[in-house]
């Protein structure tokens, strides 16, 4: 595949603009510290969840749960936080946003009894309302506003493990009050739909949650997305029902879920929104779980999305979803496949530091996580910094400008990008102070003795919790060194130092003896294959048509996988590939399972 890369400029010290052609999940925005859930011991946590993204006059506006404002972007790579001039409610919980005529309309009062607000100048943030409350039985939870082609406005809402997604038309000429009663649209059926089951890897018998509706219209079909089964799980996902009418009846899409990411560095891809960019391509923004400091500790991911041209099947491509991908401004041959091909070079490579790990108890402070952290974190050693798990992290005993971390890539490689994921360990920051920043240098070396600065953020003044650095040009290196200057938190904690590029060795061979066996419980299937000698991991693909294997799961090291996300009455097709730092194997032959 041939890519034409957009113009890329190496950012200077303190420059708040990244002129990159790529991005890497989780999105590197200045996530707010939550103050509405002060967990035990007054430990704070960052979170970004439930993104509602709209395209308004060629710019993108992203509204996120309880963030004291919202973000704007022209390229989906640089996001600028906006503190609104006026705000008619305390924060914005699971916000709903839509474009109506020449304004953005918004709903998200945490009380569930709020009013629609609007502005024609979101950069200024002079939001206005007539204070007419949308008063429906049970209140409004996780709302979505949808403006149809004919100008009619609809509200969809619910967040419950009992009640269904509901819809109602709003009177846009009369303060957006409901026109008639709500219509029950659909609910979860976990006894049929394996991916709707609660718990880590769908292994809980607790009742799952349906939430976060988002309506899209493509051609003459309405696509009503919804999130399930619970925000704190690795299997948090979005599904979709379709209809020819905005209030139904709706039909379950047999290719569900559409947005699913149970493996990899950062897991989960639920309660999202889908938006069209300025090139006519779709993108899906979703909620991803950390859930260490608190079950609602979350981040945002962005994935290529769209509709199959022959039958309108909706897709969200999460394969290699936390590796670098090309931004909308970069021309690619196929929008569905925007992965750069830059592989992870740093996974479990030898790493050392001059700072001993901190001593103390794990930063898990909320027992209502319901077992999400299957192992409590008790090891904060340097080996945690490149284990490709965002929920584990290294904690330095010191926080000063003499600390370094050094990774030996073991072979000379072509380095294209770096991502530093800072973590909150015993943080006491709340809200959005203007003092938050991370300062550091990244150096590269061929021999571990002579070093070259390849990224200098020593005078950085912006908040970069998931600092992603696309290099101006490829660097040939064996050693990568992070030199710490400053971070706002009392402790320096890094969940992952990730190095991307291309190794100089051989790509792995295609996995052999790939087999799929449906279990007696047809929601589950056992996938088996022979281990590949030099593979870092595997990516499994599946779908309901052999040419539309749009769902995927990324697995590190061990072969074999139990997939528990199938629909009982549906036939599926499967394929697998192996990957390492040098590239990706050919895919196996396609297997089918009745």
C-alpha cells in the first residue's frame, strides 16, 4: 500500500502546535482531574470519557464528561481546550452535541433534568438557553441529540442495566421540549449476544449496562450506536441497530459489535461518537479504560470508521489501534487501513534507570472496581515501563532533572515515533490547574555512549499526559533514553515508554494450523494455532463475511484465544496474522464456524 504523508514539522520548545501526519492512542489531550469522585485517601485521577464530537463549519468540537469545558481542533491532531464564557450547569455528564442550523446544541446536565443550550460561537463559548427543561420520566441519562435532514431533532438516552434505549422527537420551535412520550427502542440480549455480557472478558453473570446512544444517518438508513457492557472492562464496546425511521423499529446488526478492542496496550472502545471529517471520511471516538485509581479512570481513542460501499455495513477499525496511525490530513490509499506500519520496538526490551522504584502501597483506592484489576499492583519496578500494559507502571523515588530511563532495542532500528504515557501515582491534583506540564528530552544512540537529542521538550509549557512525538525524520538507533526534567505531580510515574518504527530483522511467518471450534455455548469459540518462533504477538480478525473481517483482537506472546463475543445464531469467518518489531506476517487461510 502506498501512502502520501502530510507535511510534518518537528515542534520546538514550548510550541503548543504539533504539525504531524500521524497520531497515537490514547489521544494526547490535557485530560481533567476529576473532583466529583474524591476517592478514598483523597487520591485523584484523570479521566476522559463519553466523547461527543461534531464537525461545525469545518472544525471539530469534542465534548467530554465533566471536563470543565471542551476541545476544538482543525486537524484532529491538535486539540485546544476551551473554557466557556457561560455554562448553565455544573459540568457536563455524558454530553450530547449536534449541529442545528448555524449553531451547536448541547445537552448533558448531570441532574438529568437540564435544558438544551446552544451557541453560534463555540470558540468563545457564550452558551445560551431558554431554561426549558426536558422533563421525561426517570430523567435523561447519557443523552444524544440528532438533527435529521429535514431539520427535525431527536433525543436518545439511557444508562441502565434495566431500562432500554429510548427515543423521542423534540420540538425545535418550542424550546426543545419533547413532542409526545418516549419510545422504547431496544435493550441488551446478553443470552444471544456474547459481547453484551458483563465483566472482564465477558466473564461476569451480573446484569450488563446499555448506555451512550449515538445516531448516524448514512444514505437512507439510521444507525443507532450504543455502548455495552460496562465502562471499566476491557470489552467495553459499541454496537449498532439500524432502521429506516429515526424512531424505529430497529433491527440488530448481525455484524455487531462495531467498535471492539479487548486487547493491546489500552483496552476498550465503547460509548463513543462517529463524525465525518472534511475529506468525507468517518472517524469513531471511543472511551478506553484504565480503572486503576478509580473505575472511572478513562481515556479517549480515535479510529477510522465508515460504511461498506456494497451493503452499508458499519465498521470501526481498531486493529493495531494503539500504534501510530495517519491523521485525516494525510492521504492514504484506503481510509479503513490508516495504520502506518510503524511497529513497537520497545516491548520487553532491556531497560534501566538511575532512580530506584518508590516504596509504598498500590494506588488502587476503590473497591467497587468489582475485581477489574485482577492482580493488585505491588511492583512498580522499571520492568513495568515497557510491558505494553497501561494499568502497570514504574514509579520513581525521586522527581528531579537527574533521572533517566534507557531502553536497549537490542538491534539497530529505524525509529519513527515515541510515546511517553505518564501515570498518576498518589496524585492530589483536582480540576484543571494551569500549571500542569511535563518536561523531558529524548535521546538516541547507536552504541549507548554517544547520544543525540531527537526530541527536546525541556521547556515545554503544555500538558502532555500521553506525549506522542512524531520525529521529523527517521532516526537510526539502538538505544533510546528518556531524560526527565520536570512534571507537576509529586511522583514521576510512567506507565509506558513506547518506541515505534521498523526493525531490521525478519517478519514472522504466518501462523500454522489455525482452527476455530464453536463451543456448546455458541457465544464462545476456541481459536487455536501453532506458536510462531519470532512473533511478538498475534492479531485475530473475524466477521460475518469473508471479505469483511472488520473485528479484531490483539494478543501478545501466547497462542490460542477464547473469543466470547459472538452472536448465537450467526455464522462467522476468521483469520489470523503474527507480528513483531519487523512487521506483519501474511494472514492465514480463512476459517469459518457455523
